[in-house]
C-alpha cells in the first residue's frame, strides 16, 4: 500500500538505525499514520462537529472527512514512488501496471471482507483498490497532464456530484452508486490521487519541498475557509462550490482538504529528519496502513458488533497506543506488514503474467 521500499530486514538495533532512511520517505509514513489515526478518531471518538478553521471549539472535528482525503492524497505519492516518479522504462511499464492490478484487486477484496463485518464504518479500502485500477493508464503521464486532469476533476466533479445528488436513490445501479454517490466518490479521490502523483515527483527529501507544501497548504486552507463564509442562496451553487462540510465533495471542501493535506505532508517531511527517533513508532504504523486499518476495523467489530457505533474517546487513545507498539515491534522484528506483504506478492504474481 506504500510505494516506498519495505522496512529494513529484521534486526532489532539495526532497524532503529536504518528504518526511515532514504530512499524511503519517512515523512510520508508519518503522514499516513496520522491519516489512519484520524480515520480511527472519526469512527470511535464520537465527534460530530465539522471542522471550522476560525472556530477553535470545532477543531476536534478535523477527524471528520479530512483524514480520508489525506489518505487519498498519499495514495498518489505512493504510486509516484512505486513507479519511480513516472520514469519507468517502456520495458518495465507493463510489469508496473500488472503490479498495480494485483495490488488493487487484493486491496479491493480485503475491503469487501471488511464490509462483510457490517460495522458502522464506511470502509475506504474498496474504493482505494478501485483507485489503483483506475490510475493504471496514467502511470506514464507527464506531470502537467496529471495536474490538468486533477484541475478538471476539481472544477467539474463537484458540479456533477451535486447534480447526481438530486437523483432518486439507487437510480444509477449499484456500481455507479458506489463509485459516485458512496461515502468516497471516485472523482474526489482521483482529484487527490492525481495531485499526489504529480507532487510525488518533487525532491521530497529536500527541506525546500517541505516548506513549499506547508506554505501552499496554509494558503489554500485559509482561503477555502474564508470562501466558505460567503452567504449563498442558490442550493445547487452551495452544494457544488461553497459547502465545506465533511464528505460534501464541493470545491471549497476539496481545496480545504488539499490545503490541510499539503500542510500535514509538509510538516511531516520537515520533522522526520530532526525528530526521527521519536517519530519511528509513528512511521512504523504508517508503513503498514493496510494492516493497521484492518486491525482497527476488526477490533471495532469485536467491541461494537454489527451496525453499532462507538463514541468513546479513550478507545482512540488505547487503539493508537496498541497499534504504535504492535507495528513498531512487527516492523523491527519481522519487516513489512502482513497485509502489505500479501498485496506486494499479489502484485509480483500479476507481473509474472506478462507474456
């Protein structure tokens, strides 16, 4: 599920010295861990407020909507690194696409299995798997092409979703309902993934890149929340452009989430070198997001059962601590996460199908 090199081979002290070193981008692992923890917070902390930048009392509501979109943005970064920033040779591109196919199908199937638990959680992995498949044709696109496609999705996607929202329930059939009117519309996730693929080609180990992300993200976040304050009477315009509520899919929400995502990624990239030691457990969790997310959903089912919703903030604290410890020990003693290994092997097996 990550595009960076697998954790160093088991070795205890050797792991503490080597994990997170280049060419692995430790800051992305840290950001990915924050996305996982944020999604866990949305599931178990019982926070219903929507995040409003200029209302500090609402800031806990940042766990609603934003972490999943950060996860989508990081998917683009991972794919960029997985495909050597789009520079795979003609001889390698077929294998790269088959690996994407194998990984995407595996993640999709894991998502389906998690949905079978029938919890109150809107599972992200099914759409995440589909995202891998949809992005296969664009692996060799130029950076400008990725950015232009993302811009089109950012402008037209929200309008499309607002129009579709007026259709009767199940009007488009189960597949299109899942892709366009589910909790995670594919147009929204494609917007973030394409931007992540484009930005993932930048020199991520340089501090100027981190600071650029922080500055750009801050500007976008503030601007989006200012625009959201504009009073609008037209309902379609409000839904397509000015609605900043979680999972609305409106333009302002996309800009706010993109801004926050870039801000988080920039801070994590910048902090991962000077704070490497204290951040190692966080990076370990972020190096195995598929495993960590699955463990969270299964534990949620054990605690809550079908269709029930948890609203206990202390569960988030203990779940985070347990995952940090478990992922650190696994990474240090064994290596890559178990489900990440499964997805990687599925990708390798698919690549062997190349004639």
